[in-house]
C-alpha cells in the first residue's frame, strides 16, 4: 500500500517532547521542557469523593452528553467569570472542549483558510503554531516588549496583510511570561476592532499569578481583552481557558467563550471532530467545583504559593556561577522562565549536551515560527520538585560551562 | 465584528438531533433517532470501584498522558484482538481517540484533500459524512445488497474515479444492519488492494451480535477486513472501534488500529487536535477491564441478550396494522432497524407528524449524501425501554396511519 497523505501533513511536526527524545540517548531525564502542573498538589481526595458521587448518583453521567458541554459546568464558568473577573457571560456563549488546545483547533478549522495570514506574538508557544500550520496559515510573528505585543508593529502588519486573526496570551505570555499592561490591552483591541481582526486570547495561565494578589484584584488590574470587548457582545475576542493547570490535566476540560455566532459555528465543528468531550469528566468537575470539601479559589491560592516558591528557588539557582551570563525577567505568574543564553551559545547544541547529562528544557527555536530564537531557552518551574530543580539546574549549568569554557 | 468563516464551514450541518429539534415544537420526545446504549445496563458499581482505585492509587492518572494513549489499555486491546478476533496487532499500531468519531476525523485530516473522491456505502451513517464534507471530499455513494457493498459497482467507481479512500462498516452497516458475507469481504479487499484504495473499516457495532453466538465464532465467520489484510501489515485497512457501545459512551474512548506509518501520522494530527484524550478515562477503563469484578465478555453477552429482546419487541410492534405496508430485514446485530415506508410516504413529512405526537426517528434522507432515501427511516432499538418502545411505536404508527388513510 502506497499512502498518499494530504499535503497539509507535510507541515506537521511531532511534539517538542518527541523532538527532544530524538536528541537523547537516555530513556528518562529531568524535564523543564514540558507544561505540567505538580501532581503532588492535585486535589486527590476531593476528586475521589466526586467520582464516587457522580457515578452512583445517576447513570446519565456515563451516557452521551451535549456537544456544547454539560450545562451546569458552563453555568459554573459564567458564575466564575462574573465573580472573579467581573465579566458577564451567558452559558450559550461557552463551548467546552478537550483542553484549550482543542478550542484553538476548532477555531482554526472554522476560521482559517490555506494561505491566510495569522498574526502571533513572537516568541509564541509551539502547540498552537502547529494547529495554524496544519490549516495552511501563513504565520506572521509580531515582536513585543515588557508591556505586551508592540502596537506599532501590530498596526503595520494589520495594514500590510489585512489578517483575519491575531493570537495572543496577555496573562503571562507563553514562553516569555510577559503580563500585558492595561494600556496595551486597550490599544491592541482598538487596532483589531477598526480592522476586523478576530483575536484569540489564551488565558490558560492567567489564574497562576504570584505575590499574594487575589483573583479579583488581579483581573481588576488586568482585565481580559474579552472583558474589555464587553464579553463577546463586541464579538472581537474568543477567550480560551482550561482546568488543566488549576485542577488536573487528565480530565481534559477546557473552554472557548465568545460571541454566540462564533461559538455556534465552533459547536458544529466540535460535533464532527469528536461528537463531544467526556460528559463524565465534565460532571465530575462540576461536582468537585460545587462540593463543600473543595474550594477552587483556595486551591489556586495554594498552587500559587507553592509555584512562587519553586520560581524563587529556580531564580536562586540561576545566580550560580555557571549561569552568570544569562539574562531573564522574573515573571509574575505562569509556569516558565524565559532565559537568554550567554552570547554565541546555541540552544539546540546546549540541549543535546544537557540531555546527555540527563536534563531537558524547551529550545527557543521552537517558539519562533520563521526561524530565530537560538539564543533562548524556556524553563518550567511548576513540575519539578525541590530536588529535581537542584539537580536539573546543576546539570544544565554544567552543560553551559562546557560551552562557555571553550570560548 | 463581521466574521469571515472558512469556506468549508458552508458544508457543515448541525447534527440530526438538532435538525429534529428544529422540526419539533415539543421539548422532549421518545427518540428512536439516536445511537445510544441503554444506561440502565451500564456497569455502575464496577466503574465506581475502578474510579476510586485509579484516583487513590497514583496522581499520575490525573496528569497529562501520552498522545497515542495509555499503553496498558492499548496492550489490553491487542490481547483482545488476539483472543476474540484472532488478529495479531502490536500496541504501536493503535491510537486511542475520543470515540470512533475522532478516529475518522483524524484519518480524514491526514488523508483527504479538498476535491478528493471518497467512496461510501449507500446508505451510510450521517456522522462520518459530515467529517468528509468538512474536509472538502466529494462523497461518492456505492449501493450494496444483503451481502454488503456491491463489488461490481465498487469496481466501476474505483476504475472511474481512482479514489484514495473507501469507508465501510461490514459488521452491521449503519443504518441498514447488513452483515457482510465472507466472500464479499475478500472481494472488496482485493479490489482495493489492486487499486491502492485505503479502506476505513468501522467496527463500532461488531460486538453487538445476536443469536447467542460467541465472539470467537462470530469473528471467525466474519473476520474483519483488517484481519484479512494481515492486521495492518498489508497497510490497506484502518480499523476503527470504540468502548462507547460496549462499556459506556461518556468515557469517550475509541481507537484506530492500522499500519504503523499511518498511525504515526495520525498521532501527529491527534497532538495538534487536542494533545491527547483523557488519560484518566483511559486508566479507568483499563482498571475496569482488568478487574476481577468485571468481565467484559460476559457484560457484552448480557447486553446482546437484552438488545435482542428489545429488537424482538420492536419487530413484534412492526407487525401491527398501522405498519402493515412497511418492509425491513431483521438485523443480526447492531442498534437499528432500517424500515422502508409504504409507497409515497415521505420520511421528513412523517417525522414532522411523529414529532408533533412525541416520537422521533432518523429520516433516511440523512443517510444519502447526494439526495434520496425519503422512503426510509432508521429506528434505534437499544435505548428505549419496553414502555417507551410500546408508546413510541404507537405514536409513529398513528402518524403513518394518518398519511396512509389520506391516500
């Protein structure tokens, strides 16, 4: 059998993790490359109780559900949007998906034609870029600064290309960890409004913010583009989120919130993609969120305290001699530190050497759609525990020293 | 905001269920339209025990898993392929998906270009047709008979169009319930082999077979095309299945089994589509399947006895006067009876009338990609209980009588 795959498969790459495995001779290594939450912080006992209650209560939780997703969970999300983010959303404006990745994929399937220019922040996370490539989009990176994507560069590209779509993550941009200023949020929304550019706003990391600031204060100072656009009534913003980082990833429950017309089109795509996500997982999550033994706000505060501690340890380790010529900003939230390597050190060469020693990171090159980024690496600080952090950072430090000693 | 959706969204239709709701003034009705298993037969207590065990055993079950799916569950499937179906499959040849719907969608995304002719059985299930339309395929229906798709018609279309893909379900074709003969299976495989046509074989209904015949005897007499093609070594057949009908739908666990090269390409598409299906659900299913309190073979035998009883009741009801001029074959398995209406009775007109009375079925027109089928309806017999069967068939019978009395 000679297979004749569709042309678009040529744009597909395997995941960064597989890329790394291909570079490594080892079976396992300490990984700062992935986007994993800490499993020792999962709310295990509450989940166990919720699973028992949901299964025994009614077999309906194990039957097919609605393609749009379990209504009580969508209503819970509306309540949470209102209470924590001051955003008025209707349950009809929400589609539950298999993680935020599927929310982005469904949007791309209904909105992006082959050849369409799509603007993304530079650097940007590799996961969503793969989706855009598969749809045949022409990915156009737009540089930014410490306040977010550059409005001048954005305006230029919008005028030049008349793109249909802009993809951003204003709350702790992946990989840089930048938290956009309020002024920048307004500017970007205004530019897109005047030129009919749909914005996909990924808020997968927004709840992970440090410094002991509460959710209301955080979202008050950093309202989402979706909220600034009147929560979908403006229609300019599709807002994407997920329970993967705040509860557990394996329930694979994310969402897209936006204008009803856009959401209804995405529901049709959802039906053909997989008919619906797990109704059981959605019932389980809803039970957990409404349960008296679990308070998600306190749970997130606990996560944030713990992740901030891990971030502090990592930044301490970055002060050690081996790392002396690197540069980075300490992020106020999210899961990553974005590190600029000492001059002339290539991230892929460093990765090979680190993997031989037993430690991995995400090479910056994977975050630059059209080349570049070889001077950067992304380090995850949420998954490794204290000992792994110490050992892994030592191993990468050793690898850096080998290169810098040579030059 | 003016949305400019991708052209392909014009080919999307909402689901048949939504189509029916749009015809109905009622909020609820007895539905013979859907493809639901009976929830009163779900293995509730075994699932509850499995959930508790999986969650308490290790938080790893709640972390991200592998895009290809949980290895022990893939290995269980290989064991089951070997024991019940005599097919030698390797765990690397299996991709776990969000139901069989996603298996088909991923294959279409990596294999079908806009304009590609794709052959399907006529009539065929609406769910998979939507996928093909979204990919821009030109759907070419091929008629069949009581032994399966017609080899003469298939040969003609293969010669005429040189299609890349043929979609079939030899075990209880949805909607007709036809069980292909062994000779027909061999003929179809031979035609596709000589002309490089990839076959997607949907076995979602294969385990639901009646008459008290065991799985080994059933699959011995009706080997899958996949098995006849040396279980993927030939590369000609992608075999699709699901736990939705045999365990529960809400765990959303299906699979694609095929040649490694094809599966590896689909894994890349899976990653970008949703990164992975629920690792928790896969762990839960695996625990259940290996548990001493649950025997899936006995469970399926119980389902088959119960579903056969419901089928018998439905065929008894089809003997009532209101139904006297309909025609149908009693299927040997699956979930549906495919009924030809009395002459000049249009299924959509009948559906409107039935819905007003409070009962629904799938109109045959939805199973004909290029028009036709208005003289057929599909009745599901697995979900409605005894009382619903009696009442619903009465209501549809009344609707038929109103039409036939007029003519």
